[in-house]
C-alpha cells in the first residue's frame, strides 16, 4: 500500500485514480523520469494546474493489472520514494 511506504495519497480508496503528493515542484520532472525509466505509466500534475506546493503524480489502476504488476509497481515506487525523499507521511525522527 502506498500509505504503508510513507507516501501522502489523496482521494477515495474506491477510486482507480491514486494521486500521491510530490509537493515540491522540482520533484515533478524527476519523479516522472524515474517512473519512465522503470516502465511505469503515470501522469504528473504541477503548477499552474494545481497550486505551486500541491504537485502530485497520478496512477491509474484497473482490473487488467495483475497482482504481480501491482507488486512490481509498488516496489519501484518505494525505490523512487527513497531516491527523491518523498516519505512525507513518516518522520525522520521516529
């Protein structure tokens, strides 16, 4: 689960669209590039479409994705979150 790896996720659990918050506008291009390198299709949304400090990435999941594909995507996102320091839901201090 994206929450479990420390990411801020917006929206409803029922929705196939899962927006995760990037916040920092400089991380938008880096997140997009890292996902592309790993074969993950995402949509990033930044200023001026959203307020300057509300940048996000959106994943769309469907019944067509296998459990293995979803598990691989979570693993890749976990690695990207480490690289870009995106674990805003976890404190560095414990």
